C-alpha cells in the first residue's frame, strides 16, 4: 500500500468522494490531523529537523537569549540615533 497526499479543490470534493466511494475496495481515506491544524506542518517539521541537525553538526549555531536581546537593543539604539 502507498500513502499519498491529495489536494482537492473545494468545488470538486463531492465529485472526488463519489469516485472514491465507487472504487472503495482499493482506497482508504483518513484525515491527517496535523494538516488540518497547520497546512504546512510537514514542511515546518522538515525545516526544524534540518535546523537542529545544522546546530548539532556545527554548520549553524544558536546564540544565547541574552546575546539575542543585546543585539536587538543595539540595533534599536542605532535606529534611534
């Protein structure tokens, strides 16, 4: 069995469901709760995993909370000058 993501235009859902009902012996439909909550869930998940790997292997680094706010405050000071 293969799993696929299918996007269906709103005005075609009923036609699609009719097709599925007529061919139901070979098709199972389940709703993906992750995609219902966030249509970009899997893209975000993939990016987060890539970011974490880059941090772990040293190709990217995280800065501390204090350093981040220090940089923001310094930037704001230059804008206000």
